[in-house]
C-alpha cells in the first residue's frame, strides 16, 4: 500500500513541482495544483456527466418498471439490469469521481508530507510553509489555535459544494432528500476529519477542490446541458405513476391488523377466470375510466354477436363491475397476479390499450403462441412520437386511428425489418362518442365568443410558462375566457392556480372563469376556439365540434427522440396549422388577431374541418362497427381452427 501511495505521490509531485516553479509560493502552488488536477481529469468529468445524463434520461422507464413491479424487488432488479444493458449504462461510473478524489487525496497527502522532496527534487532549498500565524505543514488537531479554522472552512466548502450539486448536478438533483442529506453529511464529515487530522496544506487542497468542483459543475452543464437530453415532463409523469403505485399498494396490501379488502375478490376472480378453458375474447384495462376506449367495440359485439366479453381490470373499484351480466364478465386482477395471468393466457384474442407489450410486466402468453394481441389507441396522436420506440412491436394487430399512424407503423417495419402487423383502419371511439354527444346536445345562444384554454399535463405547459401573457393579450376584446387545467395540474399545482385566480381577479369577473370541475364536457363543446399546447384534446375538440384550435408552441412532448428517422411528419405536428393556427411563445401579443382569423377564415369552416377529419381519421362515426367486425371475423377463424384441430 505504501508503494502505491508513493507512486501516486511521485506522479502528483511532478505536477506540484511545475506549479511551484510557475508561482513559487507554497499556498498559491497548492491552489494551482488543485486547479491543475481538475483540468487533467476534465475528460473523465465529461464522461461522468454524459453517463449521469443517460441515467436520468432512463429514469422515467425505471420509475415505470418500479411502478409495474411494485413490491417485487427481484423482478425490478432484473428489468433494470436489462435496461442498463440495452442502454449501455455503467451504474458504477458515478463512483469514479469519488474514487479519483480518494486516489488523489492519498497522493496529495504524500506530497504535502514531503514537500521539499517533490518541489526541490533533491536540490537545496528552503520551503516557506508559514502563512502569517498559520503553518501549512502543521496538523490542526496537534497545534490548535487559528489552525482550527481550516477544518471549519473545509466543512463549509463541502456543504456549499453539496448544496450546489443538489440544485444543478443532473444526477444529484434527482436524488431523494435523504440521499442528498446523506451525501452532504458524509462529505462534511470527511472534510472535518481531513481538516483536523492531516496537515493544513491538505485541508486547503480539499477546500479548493470543493470550490473548483462547483465551478466545474457549471462548466459541465454549459457544455452538456441536461435539459437538451432529458424529457423532464416524462420524468415527472413517471414519478406520478410510481407515487400512484405506492399509494395503491399501500392501500391494498395486508395491514398489520387487517387484510387487504380486495384480496379475497382478486383471488376469487383469478380462480373464476381460469375456470373457462374455452375463453375466446379478453379485454384488459389498467384502471377505471379506460372502458371508454373499448366502449363502442364492446357494445357492438354485445348487439351483433353472442360472444362473451371477459373484461380484466387492475382497478378494484372500476365502474365496469356495475355492468356485469351473463355476457359481460369483469374480473379484478392486481398488477402482481396480472403477470401470471397474462403468461397463462389461453384466450384467442386479447385487446388492450396498454402499449409496451413484452417490455414491462405484461408479457405474451407462454402457454399458447397463436393467440392474437390487438392494440387499441387512446387517441389519434402519433405512436412514433408519443410512445417509446418499441412500444407496439409485439402486437399482432393495431387498430389504426388514421393514415399517418398506418404509414408510421409500416415505415418502422420496413426500416427495422420487423414482421408485418395486421393494421386495421379503425378510427377513434373517443372522437366518435364526442361527435354524437355534441350532435344531441342542446345548443344555447351566447352573448359573446367563448375561448377555452385547455393545456396538456407536462412540465412546460401553458399554465406553467405563458398564461399571464395570454390572458393579458386576450383581455378587452369581449371574449368569455374559460381556463380548464389538466386534472393532474389541479392536483399538483393548486398554489399556482390560486395565484392566477388572485392576480386576474377571476372570481369577481363575469368574462373569465377557472374551471376545475371535470364531470361534464359541455364547456369543451360550447367553446368557439380552443387554445392548447400539445394536448390531444385539440383533435377531439376540432373533430367533434368542427371548430378550430389554436396551438401555443411550448416545448414539444417527445417520447421517442428518433421519431424523425421515419421521415413522416407526426399528426401532432402535421395538423397544427390545418385545424387551426400555431404561434410561438414570443408571438402571444398577436393572439386576438389569430383568434379572429380562426373565427372568420373559411379555411377553418365546418366544411373545411370536416374534410380534414375525413382525410386523417378512419371511419368517422363507425369505429365501433369496424372494430367489432374485425374481432368477430377473427373469432370465427379461431373457432374453425379449433374445430379442425379437434377432428385430428
């Protein structure tokens, strides 16, 4: 060990030698030496910064893994290992700075303990280690006095470094408060120890090393800005999913003095599910409220066939349990049992809105290889832009919302030489139902035009970035303005909403309201113009009511950074200036003029928007019949196949 320390000290000694030759002052040469070590190790720091960015970039996926496999530590570790391998991430790389610091520290101690040997290199000379009443070659714990300031200053520099790291270090800023506190305590403790029990020169080295680390951190963020690589909106969303999973499992796990109230139901439903060995059709829903995505298909199947609908939900309070009948059989299967249930799936057809089949906890059946998995989209947005890259790769059949969705899937298959899927020109159940609801709704006469501001739920949404400028611009033109935040924004940003309400005196005005009751869509239907950022509500609104939308170009939500490789413009971008107009956040002063253009230009008339809807959305008003027809056709195929197998 002494040999290794001596070897490191010898190398660093040459660095100290040249530093002292440049500035022949012991204190200044120590500071210059410390700065030089940061320069020498800068390439390593850049590599660590890149690795840290990669880690935080993966964090949304890690959070989703933890949410999906909550409570199953072994499975979480397995999935994280596969993720790290896929992304070529080195988990131990973030320990490199600490390891290098400790290695350098051993060498520095050797240099400081034998300064004449390293600085004069065998030549005669006297090293002045005294600075006023402070001897840099002394040990504070032995001499006391003013030297006690050194460990205190070193500890303060460590606190300052950790404080800054917790704010702007790409990895440290995402750590939990306890981890941040633990790192800070360790760093301060080490600084106090070095300051007290090694020579004062080492304490000075350590102090300036901490301060230079802060400078280096700002430099690294300037050269390699994490915001250019990390989707913080997706990160926040994944945190919410993980938090929701934690709440869900804490509510439903076995309590100390009681049992999970839904365990008995889950056990009974799981057993009942596998009693039907001739099950043909299964729908899977993650939670209550997702039935609307299947509604038209299921209702048509119930009307036009005798097939039994088996509906698996992971929400024990799903409203579908109120719909139970002889031909509609709901089952509650929690996330853990769902893993096994899906692996043992024997149904001919499995329909779901959950992407990433095979990527996380939902796998294809292990007991049967010929059953068909159908993906039904929530909205008409681009799967290439808003999903992870491989999200739909393992489905057999995709119910496509429109021509651009189909083109993206086919192009990806061609580019990556993937097996061709069955793509069914389908449409959108949500839009179909909104069209019908708007059609039968009583239309009331209005005294003025209504503008609905309905942002998305992402980090840089309208309410988080530019709502003040928008409201200031729109005031005084006679509009009735309704602000309808995303439900998640209401849940997590109540203080921001209260500040907005107070600043614009919303409660005291008749021409402006902040709506947080989402029980009705009447406000959406009645608006004359909708203003949003990247929310899919624009397509639902414009295609249901045939009224224009106005888009504010806040930072775009991108789940797949490689979306451009297909060479197909996603519908999210393609239609922004077809069903309305899009403007930058630096053009908000022109909002009134753009609104008037949307209200008066024939390019945004009902007829024009209907033509766009017909061009980009399949089978408007008939998605239920199309989806049910395909499923009935495939069920007939499987029935015939089973009969032929029985004959043999």
